[in-house]
């Protein structure tokens, strides 16, 4: 997970915000649209069998198009897949990746 943190850190350029997101994205001060997306992603990751049309509708209500919903779902699903493959095989980070946390 450390490499994902580094990527988010590079994108945000705000260590304080990153810390708040890591602690609780719900109260991190993000706009509601982003919170809705993160709720969707968290639910899809943790309890995928509990996803319903209401989850998709909530994204739509927050300004996401059907294509956006598809992309969010694809990214969440791909990361779950890739991480499970890496974890299942005991893959470790390459030694050349800097630890800049």
C-alpha cells in the first residue's frame, strides 16, 4: 500500500490533506462528489456483493455520467484484482522504488 500512498502524495501535493484522507475521507474536507466516489469505491472493495443500483444512482446524483461510473468501477476492480494477485504471490516492491514517505 505504501506505493499507492506515494502516488496519492504526488497528486495531492498536500501532506496534511493526505493524512486527513487516510484517517477518514468522510471528514477530510473533500467536496461531496469525491466523498461519494470514495464511498462507492470503499463499498465495492469491502462488500462487493452488497452493491445495488442505489450506489450507482448516488454517483449519478453527484454528477457522474454512466461512463464515469463505469471508469470508477473498472479502476476499483482492477486495483482489487492486481493487489490480490501481488499479495497472493508474495510480490514485494522493487528495490529501486524510493521510499519517500
